[in-house]
C-alpha cells in the first residue's frame, strides 16, 4: 500500500532514515574532551567494547579510512568509515562506507557548558532498500547504534573526568610547591 500524502510506502510514521542523537555532560574542559575522543588509536584501551581500530590509509582529501570492531553485549559488529577531525569546530565526522551500517553519517559535537562539555553523537542512516527500513530500524537504530553510542559516551565520561581530576591535582600540587 502506498500513502501518497507522505510519500512513504506502507506504514504511517515510517521513515527510511534512522536518526539517533545521544549526548552526555562531561565535567571536563572542551579541549581535553576533544583531544581524548580524537585519539582513535587508543579507543580500544579506553573503550573495552571496541575490540580494535585499524587505520587503512587516506582517502582523497582530509578523510582517513578506519575499520572499527566493537561488541554489542557479546555480538561482534564491525564497519569501515571515512573519518575526519575538524579542530576548528571541534567535531569528529564519520561516514560508514562498508559494513552493516554503510551510508550512516555520524557527527560528534562538543558544546561548552558552565561546568564542562556536552558531547553529542548524532547518527543518520538512510537504508539502501527504503521499503525495509521499518524492519531494520529497531535492530540497527535501537539495538546497535543507540546502544553502542550510549555505552561509548558513558565510558568516555568516566575516562575523561578521571583525566581531568588527575590534571587538576597535578596543577594544584605545582602551584602549592
């Protein structure tokens, strides 16, 4: 059945695109948050659910290809993304070019707050076969993307806030000496 008023096939409220937005407030300066999240080589050390990050080389322009492997509660997932760091806006941008999430675009943004930084991951994926989006959206969007983003942000919060405390303690020792 086709609903011509919405341009969507079959289901009211159906969207061929998965959109997730996940954020967390981190009690640390924006520069420290950006430096930590930009260091993809150390993600498997910081984020235990990331099994590996392999750098595959540069694309044309500023983007680099990276293969990421993670675990969603014991379920292995992997994808290849073209990613870039934008130091001016303090953003990370990923475009998934291979794997189950091919076509997904993820933008990591940092917004200063009164006492820290709000880190947000926004992911958008348009399905290659739009008519099946209703079937895959809860699996890809909810079960995998949203879960991994939430776990990643919660873990990064702990890691970065610990770094911030250590830097603060070190700085206070130097000023009192």
